[in-house]
C-alpha cells in the first residue's frame, strides 16, 4: 500500500475554497482549518504529497503515482 496526502496550496487557499462553497458555518470552518493544520504538519508520514493547486493537475499526479 502507498499513502498519498492531498494538501491545499495554503491554509488561506483552503479557507477561500471553503468560504466559496458556503457549506459550513464559521465555527465548522474554524474547526476544519484547525484539523487541516494538524494534518499538514503530519504530511511527512505519507509516501507522497500532492498539492492541489488545480484539481485536474492533482488528479494527473495521483494517477502517475498509482501507475
């Protein structure tokens, strides 16, 4: 098995994406960003890290890893 961590380009980018979706309350977004911070800090535990700048590129990178 391999592990792949898909991370946002930055926490600010993640915050913008979440705000744009309008699917979470402010407190839910705050909690989610805190979880994301902890997950990003643990990224070295994964075999691969893919930064999700653009979804199509991230998918290509993941497909390449899986091949």
